[in-house]
């Protein structure tokens, strides 16, 4: 019996070991048997493909690299592999030039990202994460746009200590980065307790099911024993090559789209009955934000609603969608390797047919649903189970103590010491103190007030997000987190001058076009082009269902208010009842409507200046 079966891929001949996802690639014969990595290279696959094959299931030279104390860095190849373990090697770019002048090595450190399905942590875990931040990192916790935490500034000699401390509270960083299914997001809307429970459980089940099974993480970071003898280790879902690129999954509960479901590879939209019980899930595929400046064959894309599945089939659907992408995704060009490009090449109908083949049944037609926005509900909310939930506005998700301002780090630490419920991170980088009994609400409120933590902010600020960017992100072309607060102050003045200070408008900033803060589905999007220079995008839908369009190229930081002020004036003067800013700029002819990914770069339509 043949041990391998062909795979119909767009990128050349390949064969797969049944049940493993592992591939052999055709290559010219040699005088000796070639390795799988050599075969992958000969087939013209991206460097990361043969790097993964040769890594020994994500081990590479990481263990040896940690022992090289003469440098704070690891090798370039190990820098790619360590992403699968939940971290990126970075350096402080603020002092890079100075250190180069002194002939010193860059100030290398590591960003460590946790895997926390649905963004839920216990008070005990919160206290442990706080201690790690102040002991091994830069003294702050950073809530990300994917409902998890990341640390910055962890030096190589502290990596294993940090990982051990994370493991001690039953958390980990496995698959928080890399070519795998990453942290699974889930709706946090506290008013729908039953629906949230179902969404969270699905997110956790998907996260557990699609987690890499290699023992490399425990071996390298916790000195776990390596399995020797017996059968060769293998990845039952991923195989040796894992996925072509990162894969992001979310679970949403209407009417709130705070997880930005259309921006992700795979999504599940809860279909609710009149009692807010989940009767099934609409399945979305093919969303993604990243692109490359000047390369029109790369683009953001909003997901398609592919079909409907019953609750008992959701996990099978998730695995099938991911394995089709595993087998059909582009492994030659990483810039076109996300699921959104696979959907563009094959079409959603062909993709759906393959998913149905793998799950052994047909998907239903999508059910009606409605989203009313993609922001958070701030302040206190009582759930339909009688428990209370407090959403705090955390600027750019940076949990720290600000001199003369909010004391988020200390305040949330003190709350964690007395809180009996849990904490939830939102997809908008905010924190929910969740499941507070009625009799404990006053005590929590007093601690929030004592530490000047914010239960809200101005309308524009409440709907803002920023990526980290400089000084640590190696991809950043411009400032984002450090710049956005000043810009928001300027724009708040402009909006107030036109009587728009209470209008909800989404605004997001990133230091590069990878789109970590999802700027291409915000009504105002700023994407870094260079020092103090940004592309300005307008026209996305308020509920996150439509992409924006480029309005102005290379706007300097000092020009942004000047460019936007006439648009605000026109919006205040000419908008229709209930019309959102993103809809107005399209109707008024300032930008053309983006219908989907390939249309994103087309600057067509009755464009005009304000």
C-alpha cells in the first residue's frame, strides 16, 4: 500500500504522509539521498519551509544558542524558529546608532507573547504576570490586539526564568507567534453571559485542538526530557512544515464585533435564539490585514461568510479550514502565503467544497446576523446572569503606572488581590474586571478611583488603537503607540470645534503596513511610511465589515490635523441622519468604496479634496 498521497496544491508537486501533513517535494536526483530540507529548497520553496523541516520540530539551535553568553542575540535562523515558541528577538532602536558608534552590539532583548485563549485570566495568574513584568521585563504589561499579553525587554539570560514563571501558573507561549494557529480570540461582551461562555469554550477548544504537539517548548525552556527511542516524533495536524504562514482565528457574538472578525483567517459568528443561546455558527474565511508598501499583489482583505455549521461541528470545521490552508497555501512566496490569497486564487466556493469533503457533510447557508460596531462597552455592565463587569479604557493596552496619571499596574494588582471573579482582555487592548458580585462592586470601584484608572475617555480616544512600533519593533517605519496620544489630543480639538466631540469614529495607527492594530478596517487609518510620515486611509465601516481606501500618501505628522479638519467640517455640515464618518466620506466623494482585497489599491471614483 502506498504510504503517501498526492496533494493538489498551487505550488508544485508534493506528497503527504496520511494524518501528519508532512510533505516530500520532488527534486533532482543526487549521488546520496537528499534531505527533506534540501528537497524543499530544490523545489523553490521559501527559506522558512526548509528551515522548519530541518529544525527537528522547532528545536533548531535554540538550546545551544541560549548558552552563548558572549552575545545577547541568537542566530538569524533561530530567530525565525523562536517565533513558534512565542517570542521575537528585538533591539532598542532608540539607542542603536549610539551603540553602533561605540562599536557595541545592539541592545538585544526579546518580546514574549502569551497564548491565552479568549483573553481570560484568573486573579492568581494576573498577579504572577504582574510579578514577571516587574522582575524580568520592562516593568509593564502590554495588552495586545489579540486578547493576550506580551512582555518587552526580556534579555536572553532571563528567558528560561521567565518561561518557568509563566508555566508555574498554567500558562504558556506556545504558538503565540509563527506559522501556526495563533491565540484564538473570543467575544467579551459581558451583557451576554451565556453566549460569552459558549464563545469562550469554542475558542479554548480550537486553541487546544490546533496546538502544536512538539515537546520542544518544554525541553528548551523548562529543561524537560527529550523523548528518545520508539517512534519518531511527529505533528499529527501540522507535519514538519507547519503552515505556510500565520493563521488567526476569532469567535464573535453579535451585535458586537469587538474581535474584528472580518480581519482574520477564520471566524465563527454566533447565531443566537431569543434567549441569547447559541444555535450554531456562521463561518468566515479569508480575512487578513498585512500588506507591503508598493507591492499591489499584497493587500488587506475582509473575510467571506462561507456557510453555517451546528455547534457540534464547529471544531471539525476549524481543523478542516486550517488543513486546507496547510495543503493549498503558497509555500514559495511568504508575502502571498496567508489564507486570504488562497481564497483569492481558488475562490470561496472551491474552498468550501474541500472543507465539506474533509468534515464529511455540507455546510448550511449563512444565517442572518447584525453587528453594530467594533468597540468596547466601557464602565459597568450587568450581565444577564446578574454578575457585574467593569471595562477599563487602557491607552494602547499599556498597563503601567503613569506619574501624575493612571496607576494601572498598581491598581490592577491591588484589585487582583481581592477580586473573586476573573479578568478579560478585549480585542481593543482594554481590560474587563469580570464577574464581580453585587456586594463586591463598591470595593472594586473604590480601588479604580483611588488609582485614577479610566472607565472611559472621549469618543475618539475610546475607539482608538495603536501597535507598539518604535523603539522595539524591528519592522516599524514610524511611531505609533508613542505618537497616537498627542495626535488624538489634536484631533479631539478639531472635532470639538465642529461640534463632533461626542461622535464615535474609529481611528487606528500602525508603524508599518503589517496591520497589527487593524488600521485598514478603521474609519481613519494611519500606516507608517517613514519617520513622521504616514499613509492616511479613510472609508472603512464602523462595524469593521469594509476596508478603507488610501486618501493621502506620505502625510507628515504635523499635517494630519490640517488634512482631516476640512473633512470633519464637511461631515458636521452635510452628513445624513445616523450616517457614520466612514460612510460619509464615500458618499461625499472623498474616497471610493473598497469592495474587497484586490480593489483596495484601486483609487477610482469621484475623489475630491475637502
